[in-house]
């Protein structure tokens, strides 16, 4: 699904936190949104997901039978796990609950959480919760997948699993994926294109490794030792 | 000290004597309070969920009113129902004054704001993250509401219990609209008032102890519906 943002503005208490004139996400691509804390990444995803309404401007969905917002899956930055088993958390979003327990189990396996399936979701650790949240979002097979820092608090092995699952969702159902991250290597590993936002506006956009270099040139000390690309450390 | 001991003994004697009047009073207390909190719950829980999860014009104003009414003195609620049901009142022809129905009506008025207000506050705490997550998963309206209720079930049950507690313990409203008529509208709290007035402190305190025991056992039973117990 193709997504176009036109003249999106959003202010909180008079402070403009998002101001995007024009931004297009092409169908079937993976996008990484980068930027410092408070730059507006979450706000942007929430507006695309329809959780929040922009003060002005519009979000247009194109292609894929015009189902629009019903084709969206969105994973919030702070995952909320329902007070039910891990398995039920995943099953909840799947339409046909009785037939799809295999599908749900498969999703849990992909994030390494299958052994928790019968456990209550409220008792999970922070990283475990994030993995379950990723599984229950990606299992839906939607055409537009919005992930707000989907692997920000997981160990490196789980990060690899989540990344692999995201790629698979993109490959298998041709989903457009937009995720935010504070991990430049992850952006470089995953994305076709990186978008850098600062104070709510788009600062840069393009090849992730080029963005990586631009950022690294500006803050050489911070980026020292970090590498971009498929072979880099999961750091 | 001796007094308390005597009344505890009297309480025990009353319980085991299967005194018809006492059991009638206990039964009526329970029936009136359970029915009034059930009715208030049927109305108040959905209202509270609505107030706690939706944003609409006038929501804040309604919450203010509900919060104010949470402290409504029972006698005032009783007075309102009394005026409605008294012979010259707008619903006087129903002849409901000094019947258990009138007592239930007055208690609904007292309990409804309590259940509504506490439910709204509980739902408000969780609604944003629950609704956002449900929407992110593309759940429909009905499923989203069911999930929200599921996530808030413990505090909502607590809200109901708080309402029930207020109903069974109040005396002003049932006294006013019930009239404390023997064998008809006498409940535990009004009986306590009466016995105290007559100087029968043992009997009064005995009823108080029974009331307390009753609350205790109901709370004990309800614990199994509470979180992490
Ligand atoms: N509901 C709100 N009310 C007031 N201010 C808000 C609200 N939501 C967000 N903001 C402000 O808007 C700005 C952008 O927030 P946003 O959550 O989009 O940042 P972010 O880029 O996701 O940050 P992070 O990297 O920390 O997740 C922040 O300064 C934040 O304080
Ligand atoms: Mg954020």
C-alpha cells in the first residue's frame, strides 16, 4: 500500500511538533524513521495509523482494494499486553480465532516466545512483552505495517528474530513497512530508505548508509566504532 | 468493655436463635442493597465505561456532576424520592412510599454516582493504551469494548462493591422513604437506630456486629475476583 502525507501539521499546547509538507511511502518498501527523542517519530506513526488526527493536512492511502485504514497494523512504542495468555494476545487480532491457533503459534515461534504461550501476558519482562507485541502485529499480514521502535528493549538474538520477521512480512505479503529506531545500524540493515526527522520536520531522506555517514560525520565521537550494513554488529 | 462482651454474646444468641424478625431484617437489608446496587451497576458501569473511554463534548461537566453526587448525603437522596412518591408528589399515585421499592429507588440514587464515578476513573487509567493497541490491531468496535471491559474488570468489580457497601450501610434514605416499619421496611441500619433510641444497646450493637460480619463474609467471597489473590 502506498501512503502519501500532505501538509501534515500537529501541535500540542501551541507547540508545533510535526510539520510535514509532503512525504510518500512507496508500496512494498521498508522505511526507517530516525531522529532524536521528541523529534516527532511517534506522533508521525500515530497520525498515519489514525490514532491521532492531524491539525491540518491529510494522509492518503493508495492501492490494494482501497481498504485503507483497515489494512494497517500498528505497534505502539510502549507495548500493552492484555491480561490473558500470550497465545490469546496473538489470537485476538486474527479474525478466525478457532482455525488460526497454528498461525499464532508460528508467529510466537518466529520471535522465540512459543514456550510462553500459556503464560499470562501481564507477567512478561519488558523485552518479552515487546517480542509478543511484534508477533501479534506482524501475524496480521496487513499491507501497511507501522512499528514504533519494535526492537528497542530486546536482546541481540531477539532483535535478529524480529528483524527477520519484519523482512518476511514485507516479502511475503508485500507490506509497506515503516518503523522508527534509534539504532543506525538497524536502519541500515533493514530499510530501503531512511528518513531523518528533527523538530517535526524532515531533515534528510535517502539511502540508509548515506544517512549513516552524514550522521557519523557530524558526531564522529558518538558514531565511532559503529558500522552500517548487513554484516554489522547488532549494537 | 463488659458492655461489648455482653453485646457480642447477644449477637451470637440472636444469630443462633433463628429469631424470625432478625432474619427478616437481615434478608430485607440484603435484598434492598443487592437489588439497588445491581440496578445502579447495570446503569452505572456502561456509563462509567463511556465516560472513561470516550471523549465527547460535555464529558468533563458530567464527570464533575457525578463526582459531586458521589458525596450525596443519603437523607437528601431519600428526601428527593420521598417528594416524588409522597401522596401529593408526581408519582404519588403509585403508592410506593414506605415500601421496599421506594427504598431501592432511593439507594439507586445514592449508589449510581459511586459506581459510575469509580468505574470511569478506573477505565480512564487504562483506556488510552488499550484503545490504541486495539486500534493498532484493527479490532472492531465491539471486540475493542469487550477487551476494555476485560482489562478493567477488577477495578470495575471493586467499584460495584464500593457501591454495595454504601447501600447496605446507609440509614438516612431507607429511614425516610421506608419508614422503618416492623416486618415491612425495617432493615439493619434502621433497626440499630431504633434499638439505640430505646436504650437497647446490646441489641443495637448485636445488629452492628451482624452487619459487620455480613460485610466481612461478602468481601471475603469477592476477594476471589480481585487481582492477584
Ligand atoms: N499528548 C501530548 N501532549 C503534549 N505533548 C506531547 C504529546 N505527545 C507528544 N508530545 C510532545 O511532542 C513531541 C514529539 O513526541 P514524539 O512522541 O512524537 O517523539 P519521538 O520522536 O517519538 O520521541 P522518542 O524517540 O523519545 O520516542 C515531544 O516533545 C513530546 O513531548
Ligand atoms: Mg517515540
